[in-house]
């Protein structure tokens, strides 16, 4: 890990907040998008780590939103309900994993099965 970028603890914390702010979506409609978007827009110019992790968090949360939207019509044939629960649990677990990895110094965490809409 000798070629890892040197970043301040403050920048590392803001990158972690980018990921954890998505948990607002469990309390506020579209909070999973708004949280990372706000942190990313405020800190991206001054903190490169927030720039990259913010885009990754937003890409993942947009993917989650699309998956949830697909589940809504599937609720009429009852498969949408268990799928929505699986998506919610997966989003929760992967979001926490991303925040922990950034906190531990792994700065290039990539969410699996994510559409890369923001490059």
C-alpha cells in the first residue's frame, strides 16, 4: 500500500460521510440520493477523495433507486416484496462496508453490480 494517496483524516472522514449519508434514505424519501449528492457537491472541489467516493456512492444509490422502481410493479405479482427487502438489506450492508473500507484506508472501493452513470 505504498503507492496509496496521502490524504488527511478530515478528507477520509468526509469520504466516509459520503457513503453513510445515503442511509438517510431509510428515513427520508430520496435521502439516499440527496445525502451523498449534498456532501459531494460541497466537498468535491477541495477533496479528491470525496470527488471519487461521492461519485461511487451516487452511482450505487441511483442503481438502488432504479432497482426499487422495477420492484414496484412486481409487487402486484408478490415477487416485488421480497426483492425490495433484499435490495434494502443489500444497500444497507454494502453502504456500511464502503464506509468502513474508506475509514480503514481503502480509497478505491467499488460497489458491485453498480451502473457507472457518473464518471
